[in-house]
C-alpha cells in the first residue's frame, strides 16, 4: 500500500463537496394550472394525442411541462395524509 494523496480540493483551500441527501426522496408531479397532483401520462396510441404528454384529472389541463417536486420521506407521508383527507 502506498501513501494516500491529499485531495486537490483540500490543497486549493476549497470547501468540501456537497454530499447527496441521505434517505429516500420521492418525486411528485403537479399540474401547472391548478396545482393538483392528480396528473397522469397519456399513453401513445390514443387517437390524436402526442407522445409524452400529460393530463390533469382535476382540471383537464393537457401539456408537456409538468411541475415536479422532490420530497423527503416525511414530507411525502404528510402529502399522502393530506390526499386521503380530501
């Protein structure tokens, strides 16, 4: 075993690189028009619909630009509890 080399970022006096978030993260899609999370992808093959398009079940919005939020496990559980209460 040889000597360990000091990383370049320490020699340059930089801050340590950010570590990834620990724990599981969940992605929730939201409708840009009404903010509902009842958004689903439209399958290719349906008449007159483009591939990779999204549709909101609440307000019937259709498009490609869906908002996406990244939630921690605790935030996701709170989100699910709110959805059950509706």
